[in-house]
């Protein structure tokens, strides 16, 4: 089972940038498509970006052109570079295998708060 630890969140002004990191344990990481998810207050968790083990990426329309995900398989780490942040990007950000293997697979997430 993969264990996931997200970091890099914080408080940022609208228009600013943050870089999130997700460290994963377990050999399954290097063969898995990874996803970044976020949960805004009062809303369901949504998928915002994915990256295959070969580096092919995909993004939700709401973040396309502003967010970039990458991975370092040697370090078992996936990243999310977030630029031009706005208030709608506020939420708790998680990484996980895509699709998630189960409800117990989630880490603690990292809080991103964008002030307008």
C-alpha cells in the first residue's frame, strides 16, 4: 500500500504561485498514474491533474494553462506547480494513485488558501 505525504501549501495572494510536493512510499508509485485532487470547502473532492508513469499529463479545464504537474520516479515524488492562483483554487490538495485504490489510501493533504 502506498503512503502519501503532501506538502507545500500555504496562504498566497491572488495571482501568486505555490509548488506542492507529494512524497510516496511503496514500489507501486513508479508504475502508477498519479493524480492531484482538491477539495474546496463544502464541495466534493475533484481531480485537477494527472501524470502517467511516462510523464503524460492531463488537466481539468479550470486549471489548464496555470497548473503543471511533474514527477521524479527515482525520488518517488510528484509535484504540482500552481501559477496565477485565484480564490477558486482554495482547498485541501491531495495526491493519490489515479484512480484511487480506496478510501484509506488518502494522505492528510495540504491546505492552499488564496486571498483576494
